[in-house]
């Protein structure tokens, strides 16, 4: 195989891996909250088939007609929507994304299948994710909440584990010269994957039973399975497992010695506060659109297309601007866009619940979502670059994993209070709270990334 064809194959693998990595996260963030908030829980085909009793003879002769009749009759069970406090608490189940570094060494040491260490873990997690997503087809959230919670936790655990395996696999198959393009393709398809659970699935949920939607959505994980079979296992040597001190304590000590006590706490505060208001605002965004009168079809088309296009454009513009103005100034400018974008939610919430959603109301939604996720794209680009700059190349994997764990606290823990805040204050006041919570994250930039500040030289670590 020529070098050019091999590079193309690697980029295809990065694209499929990004799509597979994003699918379960957006299934969790965009599709499941709307399902929980919906007041119509459709019965599945098998329940309907069973209820036919003695009148099922015609199915023997024409199963396709029976299935068409099922969709035409649109049978459903009325079930009360899950309250916002419960939906908000579901954010706590994102804990595996925060602590995935704890079991990451196991993926370095053990190979679950004979096809190789990286491909084996990726295949196992993808099959598990597809089955978990499919299992929601047989659940009713109003009567089987325990099983819904268990599947939520399993979904985030296997999704986080898949991310660990894919990140390591991508780093091993790409050369240093290919990292930029490969990571860019990975992130782009990662964001594009929201179009399945966050768009197509929501549109289909207005047209067919939820059970069919979950089954169809889960089948898109097949693209990830395809990636496993076209990829080759990296030819890396499994080194002897390091001690706990070498893996965790040494990187922490190096970072602490390099930053000093005061600067260390400033940085920790920055990673928690910089995206706090924004993370809290978007934690219930899909449910918010649904509650103020937008249909699932509108959310899946207008909102999600605006979201994905704006976030990709914001990320690209952010990357280009940082080359000119640097990371510090980018954090200030992009942070201002990020914080002011929350005011779009305040404005949209001021209308209350729409009695009728016309083209004008859809334009309102598109503008608010586009500006919000343009700010998300900008802010994330600067945020991730700052995180990478803070790490020592000698301990980059561990330090970035730990910093990203700190940065995930707003999304995983603080966002769990969103449902309580909305039920207590309403959406309008809630978004104002989000706006004011974003201000401390900007003020702390005076300490961690002053406008004309310079990066401290890296301290050499000797053994």
C-alpha cells in the first residue's frame, strides 16, 4: 500500500472513530432528556402484537401489512413526563467521563480479544454501547426508572472507556505530522455525530414509536464496528506497568512544583469556573426548547443544524485566531462571546411558552442556538489549548487527563442542580443565574491568563 493510500486509510479511521465516540454522548445529552420529558410513551410492536390476541391470523399471511397497520394505528400509552429535577440529576451519571483515568491503565496492559489490545477494547465497548442504546426500546421511564438509571450509568461507563481506547489508538497510528489533520477530522465527525441522536432521531420520534427510534439509532454504531475491521492494530510494545507513584503522584508533584501553591489553586478555580455558566445553561437546553413549545421535529432540524454548523465554524475560527493573538487574548475575547451568548437564552425564555410556533419563532431559535454554540466552539478551542499548554510533555497524558477531569466538574456535578433551579425560579431567572455564574470565570483570567501575560518557562524534571 502506498504512503498516500495509507494516510487516507488513517484519516477514514479517525473519521469513523470520531463519529463512534460522539454517538453515545449525544444520545445521552440530546435524545434521552427529550424522551424522559415526553408525555407520550409509545408501546412497541411486540406489545401491540401480543394485545391482538386471537385477531392475529392476518399476520401469518402478510407481516409487512401488519407492521404498516401498527404505524398507522399509532398505539401509545399515556405516561407523565419526568420532572426537571430528576432529569437534572441524571447529569451526575456522567461521572465516568470525569474519572476514566482511574481505569485507563488497564486498557494499556490487557487485551480482551485476540484481534489486539486497542481494537479489542474498542470492539467490546462498541458492541456494549449498541446493545445498551437498543435496550431503551423496551423501557417505560414512568414505571421502570431503576432500569433507566442502570442503563444510563452503563452507557456513560462504556462510552468513557471507548474514548480512552480510541484516544490511545489514534495517537499510536498517527505520526506527529499527521496528528493535526487526524485530530481535526476526529473532532469534526465527533461533532457531526450529533445529527443522529440530536436531529434525525428526534424528528423520527414525531413519526414513529420511541422503541423503533432507539433501535434505529443504535444501529448507527455499526460505523464504529466498521472502523475496527478496516484498521490495523498498532505495532507497539506493552511495557511493564508503572507504579502508582509514577503514573499519578509524580505528574501531580511536577505540576504543583512548577506552578506553586497559589497559582495551582488559581488554575483549578479557572478550570471549574470558566465554562460553569455556559455548561449550566446548555445542560437542559433541549428540554428547554421542548418546554416552551417547539416540537421534536423543529428541535431536531432547526436547533441541531444551527448547533453543529455554529460550533464547527466557531472552532475553526478560534483555531485560526489563536495563531495570531495567542491563547491568553483568545481566552478573554472568546470568553466574552461565550458569556454574552447566555443572554440569548434569557431573551428566548422571556417569551414564555409559545402557543403557536411559526417561521418567526423558528428563526428566533436558530439565532439563539447558533450564537450560543458559536461561543461554545470559540471557548472550547481556547480552553483546550490552554489545557495543553499547562501540561509538561513528559507527563502530558496524565496531567491533561486530570485537568480535563477538573474541567468536567461543571458538566457532571454542578449541572445536576439545573432541574432544581428551573423548578424553583423558572427558565428566565435560571438563565440569568447562569449568566452571573459565568462572570467569576472571566475575572480569574487576570491571574491565570493576563491579557499581555507570557507563559512561564517549563521546569525541567530530572530523575
